């Protein structure tokens, strides 16, 4: 995943330093931002913000407050680099929930590892799933907002396991966790095979999301379903796998049959200017999910409507 790091300065003097420090690490992308462009930069929700206080004309404390008041950047780490050695000034900056205040002259090695460690911690903290290690809803929403703001064309895929509750009732939650992990690994593997700029998130439970930077997803959905159906049977007993269903007694003691766990994929193609916000994407996705849930066994539906 690309870490976009915004360098706030008005003379663009800092960007060269960072690009040189990270010249061999393509997963880091540095973007120079002038102070009058801060509002635009915040909408893109960067991975990290670095402020070169010596290269701006407005009060750095005001900039820090502006960043922290932005609801999408409340957890975005901020580093202030400055030649101001006053302890009082440093305390004022750190009081705005700023992670690091680095005094000049800067040790480049220290700066390098500070950036590396902050982005690593942010990635860890934004993950809500200890089971799959995938980003949760905070980062999912940020990723969707970022791509919408940039008016990119992309596709959002929602993954949901069918008859998963029945599986847990028969086999238990620990084995259910194994199917969730298997599903996550499968999605990650297939998305990465189709390009490096895909995003995968764990919404919670047996629900996953993927955001891919292309709109032709038919083959991707087919491959994921094919591999899921082929491999999910190993999580069942030979008897259940051969029958193709499991049996559970309901509250009245009547035996009911449930098909083996399957996978539903609801895909929403996001063309330029089709959606104004992520809620609109969610509304369409809910309709597609409902439709694909009506399909027996694993299946997918791709929504390509322009309106």
C-alpha cells in the first residue's frame, strides 16, 4: 500500500530531502503542499503530514489546530520540523496533539526512522481485526473518500459469507475463524495478482471489502469464487462435504438443512462523477448485496449503472 506523505512548506525546499532519503522505497510518496493548499491536502487524508515551520508564513500552531479539527485527520500523524529551539514554543506545538517536534539541524537518519515508525504504527492502529490483520472501517472510509475526491475510476467489491452462522453453530467459532482467515487470504492473494494498488479491508465478522483501481472485475470475481468453492470444503467433515449441506435442529427440534458456506460478491463500479459521497456507494451496494444473496451458492453481481 502506498503511503502518501504531505510536506507543508511554501518554498518546496523539504521535498528533495525526503525523496532522497526514501529513493529506494517506492511505497512512500512525498507531495509538497503550500499553506494555501492545506484544505485540499486534508481531503486526500494523507498517511503522514510533515510541517517545515521555517518555510511557512503562518502560525504553525494554527496549522496544527486546523489538522486536528478535521474529522478525517484526527489520527493522521504530524511532524513539525523547526529551527525554533524555545521550549515554550515546542510545548505549544506538542499541546495540539502533534506526535513529533524535531529541531534543526536535522539528523537525516533520525528523520528517516521517525517517518518509517510513525507510518508503521498508524497502519497497526488502524487495523481492528487481530484475526486477519486487515484495515478496519476508519481506513476503509478514508480510502473511499480519497479516491472519490481524486475523481478516480474504481470498483468496490463487498464480500459476504453465506450460511456462516450455520457453520459456527455446528463446528464452533474457532473453526469459523479459520474460514474467515482463509477468505481474507484468498481475497488478498487474488487482488494482488491483479495489481499492486488494490486495497482490502475487514468490515467485521464475515464481511470484507476490496477497492480496485479498474472497472473490469468479472474475471476477478470468477477466480475468487472458483477458488473459494474448491477449497472451502476442507473446513467440513468428509460426510458434510460429500452431502453438500449440514443439518441443524431448530428451536422446535426439527432438523433443517443448510448449504455449505458460500461466498457472495457485490461489486459497484464507481465512474467519475457517479457518486457524491461514500454513503451513496453504500446505498447502491446494499441493493446489490440483497440481489446477490438471492443466488443459490456462491455468486456475484456487478452494478455498472451510470445513475
